[in-house]
């Protein structure tokens, strides 16, 4: 019986608990004048028993699944020859993986190394013992829950209050997931980054101007000793984001203005959803388009006017990213412009301003904080955008401001460093987490500032 | 009450033409009397603006029924009436502010110095420069005090150099009685002023383009009594140079600042006359009820 | 000159500026439209070749000697026979004039490598064919297939001149037929474009989305209910709110890093599994669902709550029996939009190893799998020209799914839209 089956069994027992709890409450009430003499409706007694049955069992199951690998591993270590205990953490985990594979393969008999064979057999044994223990224990806990719950089905038991309190705790638990996610992000990128900064000083990382993460895997390999100066990545990210914003901000702002101030209602009803399609297209599609259509086009066009354009130019990635962000900028601007009070508009019209004068001289200045907030959010999105640059920007870390050359970005390097097979602990993979930390902090700061500005802006007109 | 309202509404709908007959000697007492004619004299001897048989529709809903009214030179006309009676709507027709509402349609004839303001030849931008407007809520632009007042002059190209612009700003602020209070902080944001000061700033902004008519839509309703008193004094002074129409909810205010008063009810101009007469001797029962505070 | 005249003088210039401004606005809207149009036309036109596949008719001799099996071989023995050899013979029979060794192998290269397996399966199913001849249709290799699909024949890069001559001869002899490419929808990934399909990726996407839905919906709705209905107004709850708003704007790739560090390295969950993908996407879509659910719950007027509370329902009963059902259309709309985002997401899944080359169609939540957007990314990286069409076709399928999901969301919103 594996974990999934066990889960089904627990659910089954819980449902059974509900049914029997409900029946029990009706039966209990018969001596005192029927179900109406109960404190709560019979179904709440059912829920109560079900909760007593399901929740402890589920908690136990989750705990078991989380803790089991560690415990099994230490038990197994005792079985292994003492030489094993001198191995480093990395080698040990390789050995463990090996054993696990061997045990799962079902071909233990074919194994020649007697130590390994013994260990694999032991592992199998431990696995099955653990599984049996788990199943029995959890089954007992669930059953015990039902019995305990049933014992609590009494006339004056406030079952509804109990059930509602548990529901509220569950709701609180759910809302903590968001917090846990943030903590998880911070801890995971922070810890790996700290490990990275132990081998590469943080100043070298932030101020270094050379990026070539290819470290020699074997001692006899020549050349690359690995350089982790992230300046070219930051510069590349900024260059591409800047191109994107140069495209997206004026276009997005102007289309928001046109749609909300000038367009007829019918045109708007068609145009707005069409523009929003741009926001719904997956980024991988934009990446494909940038790499296979826009980049060659820009290259050919550049050549025709005598410019030397790289095939993975920053311009192609930036332009396509800019187009992707247009609806984002547009809807944010639309929001902030329509939040400008009508009185402001009336004031300008009342003075004899034309529509464009009202917009340029009154609406936009009034909405400026909100628009700036929106631009910051757009910038944070551009900086964190991954697929377009992975597919259309280069890998070479050039330090340049020429949009016709290839540059690489933080996100491209994260993807490059972490896809493909390598050890988890090499500085190369850890560098990806350091970059992730930079990315997270930057976008977080941008978002916090932007959300703050936008909120202040809204409060001003409320 | 409700019943009569409905009754009246249907009757009003049927009424199609305005009769501007002087019925000063007919005392009307019957509530059910048709309000298809304005009581009192809607015309001025020396008119600046003339409205004739104005109907206003929001989509299918009619908001103004056959209103005819003159604004005389150098006089203050107060428009009073219960909420939703169309007085603000009527005011906004006078400088085509209703153009900014897509579903709004205006019928009839409104002239400024005998020029039809709804004619194709009339430019709304120019019209609004000539017929300025002050709104209910003070709405200074998010700019400095100076830039707020200078806005119109810059917009319309009325000043050719900095000195001229300074001149316009200072005179306008002086006329609005605000200059002494703000002369040391002309370059601070206009939104930093108190409510009453903001409203005077808006008046200064309006008179900076030297309009011929100023329309005021409840200019003091968002202000405290002291600020209100200052604004009222200001209106009285402005009368020397401008024609003013003011919508107000406060009957005392109407009595204090205006020469003539028009009473609107459900989109209909019910009665108009010398302010004194309207407040002491209203002819129409609706007017009397409103003045005496029986509804409104 | 009085004011009126001054103003009049400036008017034409101001109106010209007005017109220009309006034109800029129109142009800005058009930029978006034109780009959308180019993007869609480009992808649709590129995808068209992927929906057909050329087949070659061959007269195959199931000669036991050539196959290298006994004349009465059956079952297992047939499994490892030399089908490549009988294929080579069959195509050489069409071109008796080809004699050089190199040319012969070039000739055989026109046939897809999948043909061998088709012949094998055919023979195992019908052992009586052994020693007999049969007319069969086999897939053309992607280079040949691309050659037929390219209008500009002079530009067919990957075929040699001789191969082009043979290709033309096959067509003249009516041995070539273009059929609907069902492989695209029925098979998993492959290194050979003519054998590659999106089924594996689709199933992977399905499993991943299922995990996402099962986790993010209850979690998101519960959080929204708590924050909107039960939460006290204090610092803690403010923190959760700010936190959710910020999470919504964290770059998706960071969620991938979280998944890699926590789910794979810390908890030891399998790499490339839809389970892990679903977990990561859950965390990513949660903010969307929470924010949408909260506004749906907020839109239920307080009078409903007061009515329920007034007849003696508890707070919990009020929320679950009255508020939540009324808010459900809005919540579902938000959930569908969140899932649509998750369906199109690529970057975080690259981090957790869903980028591997996987031929088999995944059978469960912990099997190695890939998803549709990642498949698109992988194919877009492949050098074979035929993969451009496959990629575009996969994009088209992805877009259709997204359109359907968003259409459903819009439908729900329209159908249950209520103004209180």
C-alpha cells in the first residue's frame, strides 16, 4: 500500500466517520426527544467525528513523508562499512542514490559488490518495514479518532462551534501559505547565495566586469577558471529592459489615453480585449517570434542600411518584450487616469482647454505619480522576464550599450546555469541563486515602491 | 406628495411650448396647476446671454424642459431649486460643458451677444474662454498657485512675455482677493491652500482669461461659513465687470448675492423675478413651498 | 487687439496640435493591433506544413534471409530482425540505376527511421506475411518532407542534388502522398521531426495543471475567505496582504528557484515531475486566485450577510452557505485565468528539470514529463527546419487552449454578472 492508497483509505475512513457520527447523534438524541434536542444539527456531529478522524491521520502522514528519508538514511548508514562515514556529504548522497536505484531496479542479485548488495537489501527491508509501520500507525490513529469523536457525541456537545473553530484554524493555515512562500523564496535564494559568496567574494560578484562561469570540471582542463563578475549581466538586463520600456511606455500610455478619452464606445469594446490578448500570449511564444522572425528581420534590415547587427541583438529581444508589456502599461495607465477626479477635467475644459490640452497639461500631471508607479511595475516585469531573452538574447556577456549587439541578462544566465546536468553544489549553480537573489531583491524593491506610490496616489483622490 | 409629483411630471412631459407671459397679478394656489409656463419675467433689458426654449436630454431622459432665460449685463442671477431639478445642467449648457458628456443632447437656442453658441461657427474653446466657470468643489490643478492662474493665459496665448503674465496673475489674484494671502508662496502647489482659498484661486484662474460671463456651480457649498462669506463678497464685487449666473442650494446666499432669482423644479423653470420679490412674495405655490422650507 | 481675437488667432494651431495628438493615440493602438496581426499570421503560416506529412509507397519483400530470421520465425524472433535491410531493398527496387554505395545509403535516408518499427509491428501482427511481398506506405524523412512542402525547390537546403532528382522521380511515379499528420497529436517527443508529437507534452500539462488546480483553488479561496470575512484588522493581516500583492509581482523564474531549492533539493521530490511543476505553479497562481476571489467576495453586498446573520446563522454558515455561492462565478473566473497563466508558464519549469527530452507519455504525477510551453521551447531550439513548423503548430494548440480557457472565463463572468 503506497502513500496514495493510504490517502484514499484515510479519506474513506473520514467519510465513514461522518456517516457514523451523524447516525450516532440521532441515536443519542432519541432518549431526549429527537434530533431537535441536540445542540447542533446532526451533520455537525458527523463533521466533528470526521475531523477527529482525518486531521490527525493526515498530519501524521505528512510528517512521516517529510521525516522518513532522513531517518532511513541514518539507519542505513549504520549498516554501511565504516569507510563510508568518512565520505563527504556529496559523495554520500551519490552512494545513496546509487543504492536507491539498485533497490528499485529489482536486479539486486546481479550486483557484484557484496557491500552494496547487502546495503541494498537492507534498504529494501527498511523501506518495507517503514511502510508497514506507517500504514498500521496511521490506520490506528484514524480509527482512534473516530472512536474519540463518537465518545464526544453528546446532547449538549457544542459540535457546530467545535467544527467552525477548526474551519477557522484551517483558513488561517491556508492564508499562511502565502507568507511561507515568501519565506521559502528568501531562505532558498539567501542560503545558496551565502554559500556562493563563500567561494566568490560578494564584491567580486557585484562589481566584477567579467562573467564566464565555465569552471574547469577536471583539473587537467585548460583555461576558464570561472569569473563571476555580474556587471555585464546587470548592464545587459538594463539595456533590454530600457528598450522594452521605451517601446511600451509611450505606446501603452497613448493607447490608454486614446481608448479612454477619444475612442467611441464600440471601438473601445473591440479594441480593449484585442489589446489584452497581447498580455495573454505566453512568453515562450514571444520568444519564438523574437528569435525566428523579429531578430532575422532586424538583422537583414540593418545589413541593408549598412549596419552590423548581431543575430541575437538586444534590440530584437527588447522590442518584442516592449510589445508584450504594452497592455500592462496600458491597463495600469487607464486605471490611474480614470482615477483623476472629474472636477479636474471640468476645470480645464471650463477654462477653454482642448481635449489634448486637458490631457497633456492636467490629466497626465495629475496622474503622474500613478503613471510612474505603473512604469516601475512594468520595469520590474521587464527585468524579471525570462523566456523572451532566453530564446532571443545571447549568452555572451558583453558589456555594451549598443542595442545592435548581443548581450545577456540575469535571467538568461540563471536558466543556462541551472538547466543541463551538473552538481548542485558547484559555484556555477550556486551563482544562479546569487543572481536569483539580486533579481528578487530588485523586483521586490521596485514593487514595494511602485505599490506605495500608487496607493498614496489613490488615497489623494479618495 | 409623491402622487402629485408623478402627476406633474407627466403633465410637464406633455407641455411643449413656453409661454413667457407676465402673470404677476395671478396668484396661483392650485398644486395641480400645469407648470407649462414660467411665471415672472425671464428676459432682461440689456441681455448678455439669452436662452430660448432649451431642452436637454441625457439619452432618452429629458432633464430640462423648455427653459427660456436671460442673463443681463452686470447682474447676478441665482438659480435655485431642489436637488436634481436641472439647474446645474442648465448652467453647464451656457458654456457647452455638456459637450463633454457623450449622451447629452441640447435643443433650443442659446446666444452670447446675439451669437448662437451652438452654431457650427462657434468654437467651444473660445466660448469657454468667454464664458468661464467655477465649480462646486475647488479644483485647482496639481500645479503651483502661479501656474494655476497663468494656465488660461498661457493656454490661449494671452501674454507675450513674462512681465505680462506676471501682471495677469497678480491682477487676477487681487481681484479674487487672494493676492495678499499667497503673495509669498506663489510657487507652492495650489492644492496646499485651504478650501476657501482654493475656491478663490479657481475664481482667479477663471477671471485671468477675462471672461465676459462667469458661471458658478454652487461655489460655496464645500466651504465653511467664513470662507463662504468671503466668496459672497467677492461675487458682489465681480458684478461690476462680469455677468454672473450662480447655482446655489442656500437661499440666504441667493438672497444676499443676486439681483434676480430663478426657481427650477423637475427640469422646468417655474418662476423668475427680482430676488426680493421671489423671497418675499413668491407667486407659484412650488416656489413658496421651497422658499419656506416645506421641501427641498 | 482684445482677448477674443487673440484667442481666435491661436486656435488653428491648437486644433492642429489636437489632431496630431489624436493621431498619435490612434497610432499607438494600431501598433498593438498590427503586431498582434503579424504575430498570429506568422505563426499560423509557419505552422501549416506541420499538419501534413508525406508518405512513400514501397513494395516491401518480407524476405526471411534479408531479415535474418528463420523462415518460420514468430513473435520474439521477429522483434530483432533487420527491417532496415528490407526497406533499403524496397526503395532500391524503385531506383535500379543507383549503384554506388554512398548513393544507396543516401537513397535509404529518404525514408523515416520510424518505417522500420512500423514494418516490425506489421510483421509481428501478421506473421503470415513472412516470405511474401506487400505494398506499404511509410513516412518520408523530414528532409524529404520539407522538400515537398517548400515552394521554392531550389532552396531545399538539406537534400543533395541526386536526392532531389530521386524525390522528383518518386513524385512523378505517384509514389508520394500527403496525408494529415496525426503523429503530431498521438505521439511523444522525438529527435526526428516526422515522428515528433505533442501528446506527451499535452498530458504533462494536464497532470501539472491538475495538481495546480487541486492545490491552488482550495488554498486560494480559503485565504480569500479568511482575509475578507474573518481576519481581524491588525498588523499580521496587513503583512499577509502586502505579501500577497508582492508575490503577484515576483518574477516567475524566482518561483522556479524556490521549487528547485525546496521541493527537489530539500524534500527530495523527483525532478521533471508534474507534481513538482504543479506545486511551483500553485505558489505562482495563488496570488492571482486570492486577489480575484477577494474582489468577488467583496462584491457580495453586506445586506446578504446581515440577512443571514439576522435569521440566526453563524458567521461560518453565513459565509459558506450564502456569501461563497454568490461569489463563486467571480472566483471561478479568477481561477480559470490563473490556470491559463499557469498553462502558458515556462521559466519556472525549466528550473525544476521539466526541460528534459522525454519520449514516453507520462502515466502519473511523478513520471518524468514536460509541458506544452517547454516543448515549444525545446523544439524552437532544434536545428531541423521541420521543427519550426512543429513549434508553430504546438504554439497554435497552446493558443487555442488559452483562448478556450479565457473564453470560458469571459462567458462565466457575462452569464453570472450581477449588479447589486
